C-alpha cells in the first residue's frame, strides 16, 4: 500500500508526486492517459506572475515564490530525469498599443516595485524588439519573468518522481474512492483497487468528478476553460523575450518555433481548437508583430484550463473527507504555480503547518460547493 496516491498526471499531479517522493514517502501516481496529455502539454509554459497574478495578494506572493524556485528546480529535474524542461530566464516585454493598455501597464509598474519593472518609451521598446507594430505606445520590461516547456517540465517531474521511487501507472482511470466512514482509504480504478494512506486529487478540469466518487450531491466548482494556441515557424532573428500584447502573447521556443496564444472559450469538455479561435489569434499576433504573417503555420492545439469561480486554485483538505487532498483550479497558471503547489501538498501530507496564505486556497472556502464524504 502506498503512503500517497496521486491522481492525475498533469503538471500539478506530477509536481506533487515529485515533492512527496522527495519527502521520502512511498508514492503512486495514476494517470488515465499519459503524463502531460492534456492542458499541461499544451501550455505555453510562461512564468508571468506580474500579469497573471497581479492584484490578488496571496496569489501574487505564491506565484513570485514559485517563480524564484525554477532555476534550481529545473536543474534538479534535468539531473534526475534526463529531461530538460527548457527553462529560459529571457524576461517579458508587455506591450501597450492603446491608451488604456498603457495606463494599466504604468499602474502595474507602480504597484509592483519588488518586480523591478521598467517602463520603456516607444523608441526604447522598438530598440528591444524592432519588429513591433506601428500602434506601439511603449512597453513594460519585466526582466525576471521567463518560460519553460510545459510538456517537458511535466514529464521531467514524473521522471524525477520515478527516480526517487514513485510508481507511475498510465492508462489507469480512477472511478471512485475507497472509504471507511469519513476516511478515504484509496481509490477504485479501471485496474482494480489501489489502497493508500492519503489520496491527492490533481485531475485538472475534471476535478468536479470528485463529487461522484464521494457520492455527494455537490462538487468542487472547477470548470473547463478552453485555450487554443498556435505554433509558427518563428521570425528571424528569433524573438529575444516573451512578447505580451493586450490580447495575445508570443513565446519563442528553443527549436526556433514561436507560440501564439491563447484563446479563452467556454466549450465544455471539447478540447479541439475552433476555426474562429485560430483566426483571431493569427490576426492579433500579426497586429503585434507584422512579420508573423509571413511565418509558416505549423499547427494549432487546445487544452482545457481548470477554472475556478474566484480565479484562485483549490489546494488543501476536502471538507468532510479525511485522508483526501485536492490540488486543482490553477486556471492560466498551473505551470507557474506547480512548484509552490507541490510544496504545499507535501507540507500538508507530512503534517507541517502550512503558511498563512494557504487559507486563501483552501477548498472549504466554497462551503457547500465542496463535496463531503458519504456518511
Ligand atoms: C493554451 C494554454 C496556454 C497556457 N499557458 C500557460 C502558461 O503560459 N503558464 C502557465 O502557468 N499555465 C498555462 N496554462 C494553464 C496550465 O496549462 C494549467 O493551469 C495546468 O496545465 C493545469 O494542470 P493540471 O495538472 O491541473 O491539469 P491537466 O494538465 O489537465 O492534468 C490533469 C490530468 O488528470 C488526468 N485525469 C483526469 N481525470 C482522471 C481520472 N479519473 N483518473 C486518472 N487521471 C485522470 C487527465 O488525464 C490529465 O492528464 C495554459 C493552458 C492552456 C490551455
């Protein structure tokens, strides 16, 4: 019997399995398809706390701490797993093309002095990225942000966890939980029972299924939000940093390609990119960097972001069910938040007192929205 059973092999589950194995616990990781088969394998991999987590106190602090962990973490994962997560501390240029956009970026610089953000005039921004659109008004330079390869990071977490003794089972779906009274004692899977001392559910956009597993009427309020992203043969010379426009971003990849992302669509569990979404991204990308229109189109993909009602992840104990933790609802930031999420799960699993801000992420904040174990 494993000390901990982690359900879901996206970036959150694989990171949790790694952190738990690092604590010396025996870990079993179950994935219905393959690691990184869903949102985590589609993600642009940007590490952008200043644009994604601004204005939300606990989330911003959590995200900044996570960002700071990436250099050492990626070196360790590469060493253990043999997979390079392709961490690039390239910085990000947040570009303003409208008066409203400029005002928002200037406010952000004032609000986040600890992030060393620097306002660049139109001329300075064009020196940094000469191909920028004629509509350019200026840009905010964020030197500490960067990106990883989401799919490689996820597989590196899983590989490192296995190297530390975790057992990875792919093609195995959890269909229910084993319970004794209010205590969860393992999972019922497509391959039989898997008893465990603790179950950690990291099933991304599918986290709402937990209600059915517990036989409860209510569910974690996690909903799928489709994101489509394009891959183009990158411009020459390649972009020096991430470019964030007001409604599109461009991410240079090590292989010379360039990602253009991303849509935000409510389409249930349909994870196919729509024609309208692809068209909107191409138009917005070329408006930000006109030379993009001449680049070869390599493909479009989409994934389901796990959205939550308040934009914060749900990390922690599930009310009414002992021996059960949830880590889901990371929406646009699962890759960025994976190191700190994994640390928090490992702290909770080993009985360490979680930090003050962990309360902001507790699933119990949704009260009746969270499931309770069958009596
Ligand atoms: C286009 C796009 C761009 C993005 N860009 C970024 C970015 O730049 N930076 C960033 O930080 N984030 C980004 N994100 C968000 C990020 O991808 C998600 O927040 C993150 O991948 C969520 O990880 P997860 O592990 O919770 O979910 P997933 O990656 O969806 O993993 C959940 C896993 O659980 C498995 N599962 C579900 N049910 C079961 C079951 N019953 N039994 C067994 N396994 C099960 C699934 O098969 C799946 O593999 C982006 C997302 C999209 C779609």
